[in-house]
């Protein structure tokens, strides 16, 4: 009877150990399945977050360039107008200097 009780305890212990191993293996497989199922989604979400950061950074750069260009447009109009006015007043002086040079050349010949 002792051997039967010992055999029953041993087989019962083995059965419970095997059941625990099956449960752990099942939990491990379930965890791996969950990880593999969530992994592609996580990759896509991470990629989209990365793209969002890049787009925001590019937007900031574009905004800075736009502001610099607008500043140039506002300030360049006045300076270009002034340089055009100076050139227009200089044209008769250059024309007179050319005529004087032509007259001097004719006199020297």
C-alpha cells in the first residue's frame, strides 16, 4: 500500500509539474504571439512618429527661410530703388564722359 501511495503521489506530482510546464509554454507562446502581432504595428507607429518629427523640423526650416526671404523682399525694394535712382543720375555723366573721350581722341589724331 505504501508503494501505491508513493506511486500515486509521484504520478500526481509529475502530472502537476507537466501541467505547469504546459501552462508556462502556453503563456510563453501567447506572449510571443502577442509580441509578434504588436510588433508590426509598433514599427508602423514608430515610423509615423519619426516621419512626423522630420516633417515638423522641415516645416520649421521652411518657416525660417520664408521669414528671411520676406525680410529681404521688404528691405531690398528700398535699396534696389535707391541704386536704380543713382544709376539713372549717373547715366548722363557717363554719356558726357564718353563724348569728351571721343572728342579728345579726335583732337589727338
